[in-house]
């Protein structure tokens, strides 16, 4: 067991974990933040995407001990009290989800790509969004409305 | 995943010592290959020595035509480096084609070459650029570094610390990704190095991993054009054959990717 501590959604948290504990297990099982999902065991689906030190990563492919000392943001950290994040609103308005299983990962990936494109000054157009979603799989929507939701939110956030 | 013990190293010497003191430990960098493998129980290291936070292994430095990339540089850092882009834009393109944005935020160049997956992208660039791979013990030329499928010249406790190469006069990488995994079914990195000599690195296709294609190199050294390699032969007997594509298909893909890369390099 190793004692770890990190900031999750702005709050300091700590815990004792086995070294083999994945970050996603720590988030879901120890912190009980179950918005972050696990959709595969091959590191391919992206349902588990969270931000670690400002970058989107797959929390199923990182150990909790590796994230000790880091700042982590999960889907629960996006809304501001009762006010949804613009991406959450855009997914709702554009029918960007059906079963919703992939949605936390989609939104965390989208927040990351919007921030990166904004910082570099390049345009996040439809083609770029589709390429950026390489690591996020959705079995329901066929992606069109996810892409639309992200375009909509990106425009509102610019 | 089987049990394991994790330690974070703060410098290269400590990392080597920590590993030497374990039963069956392994270095971990970005974890984007090692953790999936451990989750599948295909690897069960007794210990993990994390080298991702070692300052001496971070960063990218370009001085004239000398390019030096720290082993802990992530794929995203290489893809977005303005300095690398000026010296060798093809390497940025290659790094940007690895996996997906999340994998690129964690995965590192050192981890990728130490792993030497036959379908990984970086090894093709390393041999085509005649890169020198510096470790905790020595410097190894790329031609001698990649020895077989998932095999390298590295010893158990040897750490890749940086990669250096001379900026080529032109280069390009063309990749045909496996539609499901995004790893290369065939990837060809072409580079024109000193005195107009051409080097061609092929990944994804060879049955003993990454290789150079001598006939194409000779043809391109004389005449850098798609036409020059039209009649070059890719030996089917040396190709991988699996459910994603048989040897004949891969041999053809290598030719097609090589032509695309030559055209893209201009
Ligand atoms: C979904 C997905 C898609 C991917 N797609 C691609 C792709 O298209 N192309 C591609 O090339 N790769 C792909 N990868 C692999 C990715 O590029 C990995 O990041 C890379 O292969 C390993 O780098 P790492 O830093 O993550 O290494 P780790 O997983 O941490 O380590 C890999 C191996 O290298 C050893 N090691 C690590 N660092 C060092 C060092 N400095 N010195 C000595 N040994 C070391 C470790 O002990 C381990 O054996 C993909 C991975 C995933 C999960
Ligand atoms: S659960 Fe992490 S990629 Fe699928
Ligand atoms: S909405 Fe069901 S998986 Fe995407």
C-alpha cells in the first residue's frame, strides 16, 4: 500500500492504495466519483478520459500512484454548481448522447481539444474534431451529433 | 493486473540502481504500452521504476542541424515542437499520427523505441534518420539498436536517456494505419541525409521488425522520385502475415507507402 494525495476537482484528496490500482479505480471506487466510466480493457475507448495537470489522459491507463501530486479534473468538476458547462449544454441541445456511456469521456476530450486549439490559435473545424476524437468510441450516436455538439460549444466558448 | 511495487526515480543513476535492486522490475515511462500489457496479465513486473519525472530526460533541443530529444518527451511534445518542426517536420507528423491525443499526452519516445513494437512508428524514423540513441551506459546507432520483434540492444538495467540526429535535407513519413488499432500496417519513413544519400525505414510490415530497404535507398540516392522506386522489389518472404493482412498485401503496401512518402517529401 502506498499513501497518495492529489487534487481532484479542486479538492485535496488522499488515500492508501495498492500500487497496481488504476487511477480510474481510485476515482470511482475510493472517491466515489462514478461519472468517469470504464468501457474497455484495451485502452481504446476513451470513456475514462480525465484531465491530469491540464491534459486529457486515459485514467484506465495510468496508475493512481503515478498521479500522486497531480491536479485531476473529472466530468464532475466541469459544471459550476447548477450551471452546466457549455459543452454539457451543447451535448444536451444537439442530442450529442444516446445511452450516455461514452459522454463523460467525450466531453473531457472535447474540453481538452478546445483548450489546445484555442491556445495554439488554430481552427477547430469539423475535420479536426473528427481526428481529435480518434481515441473516443461511441456505440450509439454515429458521431455526427457529438461533432456538432463540440462545434457548437467551441463557437460559444471562443 | 498482478501486484507490483512502484517507485519514482528522480535521476538516471538512481533509476538504474533501483531497478538493479528488484527481482524482476521494469522501467515505466508513459505506461501506454506497459500498463495495457499488465492489465492483460501479459507482463507482471515485480517492481515499476518510473522514469517519466527525471529532468535530465525531458526537453527538446535543436542547435543548427543537431536535434536532441529527451527520452521522456511525449509524443504530443514532439508533434507540437516548433524547433523539431523547423528541423524535421516529418518527425512531428509521425508523432502526431501515434494513437490518439490521450495516448500522445502520456506516451514517450524513449518508451516507444525501448519497446520496439514491430508496428510502432518511431523505429522507422530512427533508422531512416540514422539516429543515435544515448542510454545510461553508451550511445548506440539506430541500425544496431533494433534487433528483433520487441527486442533491442538494451540491457535489463539500461535506460534510454535521449535521441539525437542530424536534420535531413528532406524527409516524410507515410503510414497505413490498422483501422482498429491505429498502429502501422505499413509505415515508411524516407529521408535524404548527408551528400544526398537516401535512407528508407520500414515499420509495421517486416517479420523481424523495423528494417531498411537497401534497393530503394540506392535508387533514391541516384534519383529522388516516385518513378525511381517503381521497379524495386519488396520481399514477401520477409513480411509479417496475420489476420490484418497477408505478406503479399503488406509487401505491396510498403511500396505504396514508400512512393507516397517520397512524393510528400518533394
Ligand atoms: C490505444 C493506443 C494506441 C496506440 N497507437 C500507437 C501507434 O499508432 N503507433 C505507435 O507507435 N504506438 C502506439 N501506441 C503505443 C504508444 O506509442 C506508447 O506510448 C509507446 O509504445 C510506449 O511508450 P511509453 O512511454 O508509454 O512506454 P511504457 O509503456 O512506459 O514502456 C514501454 C516499455 O519500454 C520500457 N521503457 C520505457 N521507457 C524506457 C526508457 N527510457 N529506457 C529503457 N526502457 C524504457 C518499459 O520498461 C517497457 O518495457 C498506442 C498505445 C495505445 C494505448
Ligand atoms: S476504459 Fe479507458 S480507454 Fe476504455
Ligand atoms: S451515447 Fe451510447 S456509447 Fe455514446
